[in-house]
């Protein structure tokens, strides 16, 4: 096995452990949700000649926002049975992390960076804990995953059961009855002997369902990696117990027109450079962030600029006065660069258009 291949697989595992994957809205709507990452077109980028932009009779078109998703009062009727929850203190603390580190022989020195505390070993094994949120990320037994043979892996169903048992036994997931397996992925690699991708490990993603409503946002996520025979290799979790439900008066909730305007304002602000925007899916969800579980409207939008298309997943709060503001998701600089308008998005300015 080459050193480059070993480093590549280790880096992949560390990246997966650090990031608790935020499930996209369309994955929450489907009967059998899947995690999908937006595809980035690798074709040539359209460049704008600066001299064209200096022409006084040309200006950029504003984005057209079209709602194709069914969006009416019936959509919000589901929110009448939703509540507001305050999240309890996380059960995962330094003692939990050190007990897990001892169990998996991660015996390095403790290091502290602000709210983060970590234990790392020379073999790239580590435990990392955010003491404020209780978010834990870890990687162990990395060498067991890296060889020149396909992994002897459990089935997807067995993997989900193994992962759930691990989270329960180590007291990492309170209210575990609310957990659902959202996706089972694979970590692939190749070798000099086998010139095709082969699965070396499984990655089980859990999402949460409360009051028969799917939870989105940065919290209520769990990821477990496993290798041959279902041996735990790493993962990450942020999952806090819920306090008593606080019932919401209908007068505390926003109407359809207000919610739609909020979606339009957000998209217009975040994607000023886009040529066209289509909102093609909407749904009601709980959003986990800032110590609360609150009702939101989640939506999927197709952002179009020239030949480049991007799937955007966002949420807006349903409460008139939300306990925590729900902001737009962070968009990578690469995506923003590809959404820059090209020369075909310029048109002559007509009389009376001064805005």
C-alpha cells in the first residue's frame, strides 16, 4: 500500500468525523431520504470582460424567483400540532469523552482550544469535544480500514443496528426512539492490485423525528463509521434531550404570505447574481440550533446562472418572534464564483429603468 493512498483515506475519515452532515431539505421530504451533495460543474467558467461592464447603457438583470412548489394555508396546518422545545444540557461531557478514549485506547495528551478539548494520538486517532454544545467527533482504528482488500462489511440494516447500539451503550443519544437512519454511505478506495473502487467502511447517518416531523439544522445529528465486521471506527454526534413541549398559540405563527415573502427576500439577497431561481419543494420541519427546537418552513430552490445550476436548501422560522433566528446556510466561495453572471445576462437599459 502506498503512503499517498494511506494518507488519502485517513484524511477522508477525519473529514467525515469532523463534519456532522446537515441533511438537505429534499432528503427530509422523501419517503426514503438520502444525503446528496450539490454537484459542481467542472466545465469552463464564463468570464465577464471588465470593459463590457463599464458600458453605461448596460445593467444586470434582477433574479426572477418562481414558486412551483404547492404553498398554501394547508401546508401550515401541520404546524398547528407543533411545539417549541428547549434543549437540555448535553449528556456528552469531558468525562464521557475520556471514558470513550480509554475504551478505544486513544491515549494522547489533552489539548484545549477555547470551548474545544481534544485527545490525539500519533496514529491520527483522536477525540474532540465542544463543551458548549456537546458535539463530539472521533476517529479510532483507522489502520483497520486501510488495506488492499474490500471490507467485510455488514448489510445496511445491520450497520444501522450496530451504530444505534453503540450510541445507546455509550450514552451519546438521549431520546434515541426519535432517531431514524437517514442514509448509509460508503468510504471507497482503490489499490495497486485491484484497479476499481472498493468499499472499506460504512458511514451511518442518523436524523431525528419529533411529533412526526423531521428535524433539520446543525444539531440532532449522529454519524457512525464502521469497518470489517461492523467494528466501530469513528464518527460524530450532537444530540440533546428535549424539555417539556411548549404549546404554540396560532397567533404566534406567521401566515403563508409572510413566510413566502421571507423566502423571496432571502433568495434575492443571497443570490443577487443568479439569472433565475425556482422554489420547487417546501415543507414544515423542526430546526435544532441555539438551544431550541423550533418550527420552520424548509424549502429547496434551484439556482440557475448560465449553464450552471445549484441546489440550495434553506429554512425560515414559522414563529412571529422565534427564540433563535434561522439564517441562510453558508455558501462556498466556489459556488458563488460559478454563479457570477456572464455576458448573456446583460441587456440594454431602457428609458425609465433607473433603479
